[in-house]
C-alpha cells in the first residue's frame, strides 16, 4: 500500500523528487522557449498550510533548477473551501507565460479559478499538478 497524501506532503525528501520530475517535463515540453525569459512559475493560492507549503517548496526548487522567476502568492483565497473558491489577485507576474503548479488536484476548481483570474489579464497559462486523484 502506498503512502498517504499527508505522509507525502510532510516528508521534505519528496520535494526534490517532485521538482525534478516537473522540471524535466517542462524542459522537454517547452525546450528553448523556457530559457527565453518569458516564463515564470507560481503556486495556486494557499488555503490550509500557509507555512512550509508543499507546493511552494517544490516551486522554489523548480525555480532554482530552471532559473525562472517564482511568484509565491500571485493570488489569495479568502476561504478554505475547495469548490467555487474565489481568488483575488495579489501580484501580477511580469512574464507573459505562467506555469501554475498545484501539489494536489481534486476537482480542478483551483486551476479553473487561476485561469479565470489570470487569462483576462493577458497571461498564457500552463497547469502542472503534482498529484491528481482523478482517474
């Protein structure tokens, strides 16, 4: 039997594993355009774990590996609800292309919310998920 999500997210040894896999995928998919200065990475809004946030720690590592800007708090969520959450903009990335990393996707509602927030502001989005419980 595998590890629980709580066990994975509380284990700092998992951070490099996720960061390496995502970084390798991004390099393969985006190639030279990744190094052009037109890409950045951000996390989905923090709701439950504001300190030592698993997604933020992974993104920090991706930022170091790929040398792309990391914006930790692009958006805020003012409630802890997962479905139909409303996000407000905190920081608009300078780069036109934004990789939105979410450590765990349950319904896709968070990714939808980030899309609704950033796309009207002219951003092209690429969504990456660490763990997806949808089959």
